[in-house]
């Protein structure tokens, strides 16, 4: 405010002097201007000094022993709660990685023997063989149809990894027809080509479905891998804090699940333990005569372990930030999945292999399932609860 008033005064004097003669500017007004400029410079230096003092205070450099101890105590009590909260939310996110209803919906669409779009793929193949190949010998036609039926129902063909069952069936049937054409002139290449073109309208739909489904699975697998790495980092943080704060932790059994180990650890390493630790520390350093706490003594107890624990909290905050990033990543995966499945159904529409109304209903049904899965994840995790817990930790105030 003082700086603003001085600037206004300076402006007034300068404006007034500008309209007068040169001799007046060289009189007392010029002295006033010089004095005002000096005061402005002094105030600016004072503001810089104040800002430096405030920053020093925020970084803990000028905190006295009492405030340092109280800040550490508050941080560690809140941090232990946040440790447990982050671990529980990691476990929830891992369990909510996929939706059972979405899985059932996709399996029904991608199953070649399903009637989800009012056709069964194996029946389509037989119809297209009869329409395009048209073998004249009844025994030959019967053998082809029987072989196609056995291929479409074979668990070996339909369970080939990374390939849609319908696509693997189509490739097997085409291979059968081409090999048969070598031995029988009734099945020539033009007939096979006509059959392949007609079949391709369906194969394109299944390929688009498969692309969306495998992409979702791949992205989800990566996310689960990243969330497991995050939990491993949390394990390192928690065990460091437990050891630093003299909590007797049990060693982790070989191949023991991290979620199980951390859940068991938090049964003892919790707010009750931290509260008792600080009560015992305060009792041991209280002056029996003055009945006052010796904050300096508490800060150097246990070789400064309290300071070490406090100053590692910035790393823990980074884990919460990483969790928030991965949490949002799940929703991006679901949105991408939704766009791919809708695209596959659009292919079915373009190729005219199913009724348009039925296709639109399927698109709406899948989008609704995706939206519900997102809602379920958000409501189960309650991310704002974790972010609020993060805000209670004053990790920027490093204690020296």
C-alpha cells in the first residue's frame, strides 16, 4: 500500500512539473522526486527481504525447536494414516481392474457360436459355402460341411491366443477349401474367392472386435504392472518408516503377496503406535521441576530419526501423485475400449451383416456398461479422501 501511495505521489509531481518551465523542474520539485524514488527503492528492498524470511520459515530453517517437533509429530501421525489409505486404494484399484458385466458382454459378441447379432458364425460359413462353392457331388458337399462344423467347434482352433475365434475358424475353413481344390476340380479358385469376399464382411467385424479386446487387455495388463510397482515402492517407504520409528517389523516371507504383507503390517504400525511413541518420548524428556518438555532433546533423540522420517515424506507424496495419475489412466483405457467396440459394431453396420437397430442397441448397451464401470471405480476408491489426506502432510517443510 505504501508503495502504491508513493507511486501516485510521484506520478502527480511528475505530471505537474511536466507542464511547467524548465527552471521550476530544477527547483524543489526535483528534490522531492529524488526523495520519493529513494523511498520506493527502500520499500522494494524491504519487500524482498520479507519474502526471503517467509520462504526460509516455510522451509523450516527458522522454525524453533517447539514448532519443529510439533510439525514432525503432526506429519508422522498423518503420514501413517495416509500410508494405510494409499495401500487400501491400490488394492481396490487392482480388484476393480475389469468389469464382470463388460467381460460377459464382449465374450458374447466375440463368440462365433453366439447369436448376439442374430447370426451364428458357423451357420454363416455353411450358408456361404452352399451359396458360393456349390459342390455337385453330395458326398463331397457333406464332407465339407461336416469338416467345417468340426473346425468351428474345435477348442484347439477357437482357443488360439491373440486371434479371435471367428477369425481362426475362417482361416482354417479357407485353408480346407484351398487344399480340397487341389484334389477336386469342382472347387476352383474363383468359387473360393467369391466365398472369401462374402465371408470377409463378417471377418472384418470380428477382427475389429478382437483389436479392441486385445488392446484393452494389453493396456490393462500394463496398468496392473504399474500399480504393482507402485505398491512395491510403497512397501519400501512403509518399511523404512517403520524401522526408522523403531517398530519391530517381521520379515516378508518369500513370494508373500505385498497386499497381504502390508495389510498385516498396518495392524500394528498405525496411529495407535505413533501416538504411543510420541507419548513415551515426551515422558522421557519432560523436566520434572518445570514440567516442561525439552523439545531440543526430543529432536535429537534416536540419532535424529524423527527428522529423517519427516524429510522422506516428499517421496511418499510422489507416490500419491503417481497413484492419481494411474487412477486417471484407467478411465482413459475404458474410453479407448469403448471407442474400439463401437467402431467394431459400426463395421457390422457398414457391411450390413446385422440389423441397424440391433447394432445401435448393442452400442448403447456397451457404452452404458463402460460408464457404470467408471462410476463403480470412482465410488469405490473415493480419490478425494486420499488427496485430502495428502494435504495434511506439510512435506515441503524440511527439518534441518
